[in-house]
C-alpha cells in the first residue's frame, strides 16, 4: 500500500517568522507558588506563558535542564517549555489557561484521544485492586493475546516499561539467537537511549545538535554500523564488508525521529531479502508505528513481516509501557524459558495493561483507520496548500494517523534530506502556531500524530491558523 505523500518520499514539520530572541524573565527562586489547576471550561484569554516561565525557572534548579526528557526543553524552537495542566480528547490546557489543539498526543500514545472516559473508568476499577503486584496477573495474558493476534510477526511477547527497554532487550535477543554481535541501524533512526543505539541517532539527539553522546564507551558502539535510510546499496555494502558478523538490522519502518519519512518503494522488501540471504534478523522498531499505521502496525500496512518487533506508546494507552516479540523459536531464548536474561519489576503492571486493552478494543472498531487517514490527509494537504499559496517551499505527507512536513521543496528520503529543511522558518512557524492555539512537537525532527478525538472542526481551525501564520512570514 502506497504512502500518501505529496511530491515526496517522506515528510517532517513546518515553520513561521516570529523572533525567538525575546528576553526571558530573570530567574526566580524555586520556592515560587503557581496555581497548578486551571478549570477546563475557562474562556480563551490573552496568550501568556508567565506561569510556565515561573515553573520552568524553578524546575531548572531541580532537574537537569528543567525537564525529564530533552525535547521538552524547547531548545530548538526557542522560549521556555509550556507546562501543561490537563488534557481531554484532542485538546490540552496549560497552567496559564491557554488551550491548544494537540498534535503530539503524548508523543503518539493518545490515538483514541486524551483522558478517554472508558479508559479512565477501567483504570479506576483496576486501581481498586492495586497498582502493582510483582506477580503475574490475568491482564498481562489478555493484552498479550491481543498483541499476538494483531501483529503478523509476533508469536510470543515480553512486556517491559518503555520503548528504550524494549529495544535494549530485542538487541540482546538478536545477538543471543544469531551468535553474532554487529547490528545495522539507519542514520536518523532513534531506538532509545541505550549505548549501542546512540550512533547517528535522530530525535532529541538531533534536536540538541549532538552527533552522539558523551559517556558512551567506544566498545559499546563498535558493533553498530550505520547506513542512510532508504539506501539499499549502502546496506548491501555493509553486509559485504562484515561477512557473517551482522546479527540484525533494526529500523523504523516509517521514520518518526527525523521528522516523518516513509520508505521508498521496495526498500523494506530489499531489506527483508538481504537479512534472509545473510542469516541476519530483521527488527522493526514499531514503538511509534505500532497500532498507528494500521491495527497490525507498519508491517501489516507495508506487507513485510520482520523476525522481531518492538512496541510501546499505543499499547499502554498513555501509561508507561514497552514490548518486544517475534517468532516463537527466537522468543523462547528469553529467560526463564531460555538463557538470555531480562527482567523488570513494573513490567506488565495492571494499570498499563488495562489502558492498553481498552485502547486496542477501540482501535478494532470498523472505520477507525479510515477516519484517521481522512482527517490527517486533510490536515497535511491543508497546510501544504497554505504554504504554497503564501509562497513557501514546503512538502509533506502522512500515513493514517502519523504525519509531517518540511520547509523544503523535497524530496525527503533520509536524515540528510531532512536537515536541508529551513529550521529557522520552522521556529517562527512553531511559535506562531502556539499563539494560534495549535501544539506541534517542539522539534522539526519529530513526527506529528492525530487521534480519533480530533474533529473536522479541529482540522479546519488548524489549517486556518497555519494559513494565517504562513501569510506573516
């Protein structure tokens, strides 16, 4: 099935023209007091981030950079991060009372919308029984069965607590099964912050301008070799120069951490062929794309079945979760069934399992992915039309509920192409859209996400806002 791309083979984010050099208020004591709860029904007011600024000034003294994940720090878009107070459906409210149409969706998990009533009700019932058992519970098996029945490559699954943890586990498993150590990853693909993956990574690493990360020993990355995404000749060359040493290829089947980039026709098929010919495993990192591009993930959408798959985000319904799974003969290498050790105290906790079960139930409803495809297509096409009408070089596209756009003529097939996008224009566009009440990811190297809670009115308002902002730059 072909991706919906407008004149490109891939996609990312956009831009505007407001100054990002506005001086920030001087730092204040961390003993500040801020109203932490804002009534959702409050009317729209003049746009101000005073309380967020106060909160961030205090947080800087408490946490590195004032945040618990780097992209949240707004380093690439200017200004201070916005502190959110509440979410519902497709909207968010910050502690200053500003309302936003949200296209981050907690970085992907909120596919049925934030704070869904049915999910909240199920969580409330589960919490009455406890939040963590440290022992097996039936909910783990219920969600496991749902995942196995949905994802083509998965015959057995192991739940963990994050996507990073899932990628760590699947890498160790691939090396155990093949008896080899080297892996191939793609430039600009992000698979969590484990040492072996922080080589030419995208996402927050790219956002901060760090090529790798200090503190990562050379020995832990010596087994990682890289190629440009969508470059099959480069992958063939790596196999030829590392005969019998490659344990696996790991990739995002549709990239979300360099902006949104789709595979060229036949790229995934060629990767599948090369791994089989060379006795290596194929790993799809579907932490973003799993249950988002289709109910069976990107592998169902593109019709390519990997050996192993990592999942996260959607399968926890907004609670911390991750998973890895694959063929039974491979998964039975995992302890206690096999010799490869991996464990986690909160893995499979009842709250995450409950939220995941309720979310997947909703995604099985007829018309789910058709609706996501329609509204996301209208969103992206509307922004592209607005950009071209106002004289901007812009390209973009989407697959179902995942999208992106770049301020460049295109085409965007890999991370190097993505870096040619007009980053300064993206900053101006981003700040302008915030003032219009639209919240995109604060980085041009991140995909955007829609949800079942996004209404046609949300899309219309966003496109109108984009037109207004783009006309001023």
